[in-house]
């Protein structure tokens, strides 16, 4: 099969295994999964990181991860030092996959010297996977979406 006849998936050949391993390892240094964050927060003791909600106050009020620090991206430069310990890694989140607010927040924090990861899926997937969240009215939980969180809790990941 030549490059001109290959299907779109194989038109550019897959990377060599060592290159692929390095790429995916690097990705895990920058991203955290919603389920992994929830499991770490639910475990006894200190999870070793702080969760930061980078959305607006209006969005925060609609719902947020219990225990998260609220720091909108636009305020990070002036308020991060008062709210965050530079020695504790930060996991940022925003609305969901269609929003890059968590990425912008992670960049702002990294530029200030914080160790940071972005939580993939954001608040949308936190709720869709059935994890508890807070609003100004108290705590809530919705049933998991079977497309994102299998009922038996095992995604096979």
C-alpha cells in the first residue's frame, strides 16, 4: 500500500512504539481524568493536590466540585499566591471539553511557578459521571450517564 492509496488513518504512519510511549507519558503529566480526580478526593487523607475551578462566579454558583478553590482565570495573576501553596500541585477545570478555560488557567499557573494538571472533561463530565457537586442550595448528585460512566462503574480504562 502506498501513501497515496492508504486510508486516511494510515496516510501518516503511526509513530514508533518508543515515540508513542514518550508522547502518551508526557500527556499524562499534563492531564488528569475526572474519575481519577474523584477517586483521589474520595480516598482517606490528603490527595496531594488542590482542585481549582477557573470559571466565573455565575458558573461556580451553578455547581462546582466540593472542596474546589474558586479562582477565575482572569484573577489568577493577582490572587493565586494568597489562595494556593506553590508546593501543592493544582488540578484545573472549567465547564467541559468545549471550553479551554482550564487550559488557560493551567498556563497562567504554570507561568507563576505552580505545578499543574488539567482535568479532562471539566465540570460537565464530573456531573455526567455521577459525582457529587455543590451549588448555593447544597450538595447534589445526578445519576451517571451510561455513555460516560458505565453503571457498574468499570469503564475498562
